[in-house]
């Protein structure tokens, strides 16, 4: 594990990531992925763009896949803070090595902040720079357990295809 700095408002620190990586490697652990919850729960910490850029550069240097759990992206209440998408920053990176090599799995859900209903289950993942064979295996594993409720499916559909100006449901 790596720990955020509470004294600095739960700030992110690449040196702490390096330390955790080195400790794991010394213990014989092959670090393959880093899970980043942004915005954080329960701290409500929100990574700024510089933190996301630093995380992506770290992942490229260490050849580590990032799982960006971004299900709380609509739950940013701190003044002067806004959600920054890992995928957007990755796709817009001026560093071609980062942009083309960092493997990213982004997660989002309709059960956290979109409707305010934790019981409304539905979510999706988006993969970037993940090998096609790996994506096929993920799809196979997830297909075994697919049974999202109807409400979750409807809510998820409004996230990926929201109403547009002129649609009867647009307000």
C-alpha cells in the first residue's frame, strides 16, 4: 500500500509510491497494477492534473497498469477543486511514451453520485492501451456475471448517451 499525506490535505506523493514499490519488490512482490480512487473515499481528496500527470509518468517508468476508480467524479464539493480524468490526461499527454504505453482501466458507475442512489447498480470500464487479448479475457470473465438490474441499465444508458438539446427529455 501507499499512503496519502493527511497533513497536506491527503495529498499525493510520487516518492511514497516509489517507496511502496521498492518495499514490495524487496519482499518478492511483482507489482503489476496501481489502483487510484479519485476522488478519494472517504477522504474526499481530489487529485489535480499535476498529480495525474505524475502518476501516469510513474506508471510508465515502472511498467504498471493503472486502475482509475473514478466513480465519485460527480462528488467534488471542495471549493477550487474539480475532477480530472486519468483517461483525458493520458490521451492528451505531450509525452508520447506515456500516451502510447501506459495501460489504463477507467471505472465509472451510476450508483455513486450520478443519481445519489447507492442501490442503483450499473457501471462500466474503459480500457486504454490494454492488449486486445487481455481485453478479450476481461470480457469473458465479466460476461459470466452480467446481470445488471433494469434500473441500473437505464441509468447507465443516460450516462453514456445523455439527452441532447432538442430531445424530449432534455431540460
